[in-house]
C-alpha cells in the first residue's frame, strides 16, 4: 500500500528505491529525524521552557478545543460503561485502544509545537465521545448535551476565517497564551504582503516551509541590534515573540501591538524608538486599546 500510494502520484519512484522503500518516504523520515526529534523552545499559558513538558498536550487541548466540547470528550469513555457489552468491546478495540496508543506516543514527541500532532487522537476521542448519547435518555440530559454541542458549534463557526490562530475563551488573544503552529504557521503571510504596501514597515515574518521566498514590497528587515533606531510601523509573526527564549524580536513582548492580521501577525507603531535593552517580560502584552501607537506596558 505504501508503494502504491507513491506510484499513483509519481510512477518514477519505482526506479529509485531507497532501502526497499520509496525514496520520498525515506527523505521524509530523515527530515522528521532532523527537525522534529530534538528539543526546542516552547511556550504555552504564559510559560516558556526548553525541552518537553508532559502536561503540554492536555493543556493545549484546554486552549485550542472549544470549552463546551471538553466535557463531552471526558464523558465519552464513561458512557461506554453503560453500553452493550458487544458495542463496548468493538469500540474499545477499534477506537479507544488506538486512541490511547497514539496519545502515549504523541506525548513523548520532543518538540512541543502545536495541537496538529494531536489531531488523530482528537478524532478518535470524538468517536468514543459519541457514546454520551447513552446518558441523554431523559429530557434534562438531552437539553444539556444540546446546549454543549450548540455552544461548541457556535465557537467553531466564530473562528472563521482565521481558525488556525483561534483559541477558546478565556484564552484570548491567542498569541498571549500559545505559540508555534497553535497560532502562527505563516498562514497570514499574504495578508501581511497586502498590508505592507504604502507603509514601508519593518517586518520579521515567519514563512512556512514550502512557501518559498515571497517579496514584501516596500518592507524593511527588522533590525536585531539593541542600538537600532526603530520608528514607524513594525510587523512581526506572533510565533517569533514566544517559544524562542530571549532571542530577537522577543523584546517586543514588552510593547502593546496596535492591531493584528488574522491573529497571527502583530502590528506595532512607534512614535519614538523603543528601549530594546529593557527587561523582557514572560508573555506578550495585550492590544493597545487606548492608543494609536505602541507603548511599553508596565511589567
């Protein structure tokens, strides 16, 4: 099946096998070993660390999954206790057991980068959670379940069209509570390209792998030196502010952005040069609600 899936898209792979496997598959494994198997900086809920935290994945679900859906996911396994024995056995072997195995495997992946690694587990958990209908045999149970699912659906619909950067209330704005692919993976790069026209801003974007170099007309690279005199517009990808230690441009965490693009690109505007040598706070500041210019927020 592995060979067949590659041959469909590129029959030429059969002429260049790699260790009896398709060479693109082996290249992919090498890429994962080089990029996704080593510890790195991570950030969640205002905490920053280097390496891996066992609680990262449960906490990520708390931030990225609509809160009304979480009780349904928790109640799902308990619903199996009242299911018929045959159904309980089938769901346990075909769905619950693979979900547990995938969850354990995923929790030991070194880089804490985002919920995308946990999506297969979440999909299986939703199947298991469908058993909650067994708890809704009475009117009250049906009403509670309907309210939870309706609230979750409204929250999910409200994330459109910037669903990737969405975080569930009260963890908003998302860039203050999450980083990496939980908020920003270059998805709003083209919004940034349109925004830069006519503003001549300083920019430091995150360009996703595979996108390639794309020109930002009129933009200037954001200087990293602490002696640089920066005034005017500044645009920075949210993921570059957190989960990188104190590397530039993390100094921007001390200043409030005046706006965001899609929730993943932070927009600053400086009337006078900021103090790049000042202490860097642990988490980014909220939006400047009372000013058209960015200012340093008291730590």
